[in-house]
């Protein structure tokens, strides 16, 4: 079951600690819309909760959406721009083709525009939606500093140049996270988001064919072989990243790693150094991971934010303002 925080005194200390971690970047601040659009966060939460109730997988998609937004050009909503023939956007990148949750962001934006036109950025809605997904699927709650502006560019080439890939080695993963101001510990913590969501067979068939990766649990590998064909070009099934609790954001992912039952090379690679393996072992025991996940999500949510005159408030999240 998800980590729960039942002790009121602990909750207060925990939230104060998160507020310190979330010290404003540029002009970001918790409660940014308190006077200009006081219902903004509650609207996003309502839309997200309804979407997850219909399809729990959307929650994983919304957490991933923030990750893919922030690692490319910063947390500026550039991932939301729809691709066109004349201007392929980030959505056209092969690494972004399986992203989900755009309709949830659009629905939340439409409801907010109806009561607070031109006030709330799409970039902030993405950050709120990721937090609300963590709350709904894992009872992990944290304050989100807001005030991001929406970016003015979205290019197809940028995601592959900035996002970690499922086949990355540990050294490549560490380098990618470091380039965004995130530590090795942040990397291991945020990887815990693989406790929810799905992966296509094409993301891990390199561990099955032509020979089975010896680091895979044999029984687990047999299950995957029965699901995934060698050639995924015409048949590319999906399976849960965490086979134990696929719709609960919890620490079972770390147990999966220690049991050699993770899908992706990048997940298995966390056992390849003393430092990352030590964090995996600590988080597999429970308690400390959830609050640290909250803090690392806050940290990631402040990468390269735009404020002042650097961006604008998009009226429609999927297109630039005319």
C-alpha cells in the first residue's frame, strides 16, 4: 500500500521541510494564484482525479509528462504544443510518441480559462497535474511553487538530445540528470515513478533477444518472452513497469530491482554502482522514499523555468498564441 503520513506533528514538519526545498526559483512561489485565480489548483485536481478514476494509467502519464517537459527547454509547457507538418514539435519526437495526458491538461485549462482567462500557464497546470497524480496514486502530497510562463518554442529534435533513454548506461543516466541540476540520489528517487505506468515491448526486447539478459529473473524473463515478439514493428504489446502494484505509486519498484524483475536496462543499471545500489536498498525498505520523491519532484519542477518577459500565458495549451 502507499506510504501514509498519519502523525499530525510529522505532517507539519514534513510540509515545512518541503516548503524550504521548494524555495522560489526566480519568481515562483507556493500559492502563486491565491488572489488571481484561487480555484486554479482545485480545478486541476478535480479534473485529474476524475481522469484517473476512469483510467489509472493516466496518472502515470501525467507524471511522465512533467518529466518530459522539464528535461527539454525547462518546465515551460513546450511538450504540449501539437506537431504540424510545417513545424514538427516535441510531440513528433520518437521518444515522445507514447506520451499520455494531453487531453487532461487541455480539459483543466479550458475550465480554468472559463473562470480566470489568461491567468494560469499551461506549464503550471502540468506541474499541478503531476502532483495530483502522485497524491491520487500514492498519497504523496506536496506544495507546488508556481508562476512559470509558457515557452515560445517546441522542436522535434530537442527531446532526444535531452531526455534519458531506456537503453542508457548508468554513466549516461547520471550525466543526463546532472546536466539538469539533479543529483544521483534525485535520479534514483525519481526513477521510482516506474512504480506506475506501462512500457512497450520495444523498450526492453534488447534484454530478451537474441539471448536473454542474464540479470533477468528466469521466470520473469519467460513471462516476457511469451508476451513480446522479437520483431515489434507490427506487434508491440505493453506491460506494467511494476508487476506487483501497477497502479499504486509506492516503493515496490525498488524491490523489483533487487529481485531482478524490472523491464528496462536503465532500471537494472541502478544496481551497477555502490552508491545507486545503496539507495535502491534503502528505498526498498519503505519509509523514506515517499517524502524524498516529493522533494525531488519539486526540484525537477523548477528546472529552467521562464518568468518575467521570457514567455507568456498560452490561451490554448496545444498551440502558440497568435
